């Protein structure tokens, strides 16, 4: 199950569970749409993969035992541990390759 991390790892923007601006890679690295498009160019600085919109977990319990009330979002904040030059270099190398070809 997804952690639903609370922030963008690059700019630290708040990304609450219902945010439509949250983007994740296959490792669940979490960034905001603005950073993914304008800074990262759809290249995860941690794994080199692409991003997809993060699903939104329902608030209500529409099936017994599921929903945000039973499986709350993470409160652990994660921050990118890469230097900007490293992030930019990886992005330049990979951004012209579709994620499925990386």
C-alpha cells in the first residue's frame, strides 16, 4: 500500500492525501507536478524512472476496513538527498528517453 508521503521531496510543498498535484515514481519517490515538469523533466532524481499521478485514497470506508481512516497517510517527510547539479545532469541525460525505454 502506498505511503502517501506528505511533501514534495524537492521543494517541500505540502501534498496532502487528496492532492492532485502529487506525482510518484515506481519507488514512490514523491514530488509535486510543478517540480516534475519544470525541474526534473519527468526524470526521478533517485532512480531515473518517470512519474505518474499519485492515486487518491478514499476518505470514506466504502468497503469494510479500507480507506484513509484505516490506512492513514504517512507523516514522515522525505527530502531529496542529491545536489542540484547531479539532478540536472541526470535529467539532461534521460529526459528525451521515454520512461519505458530507460
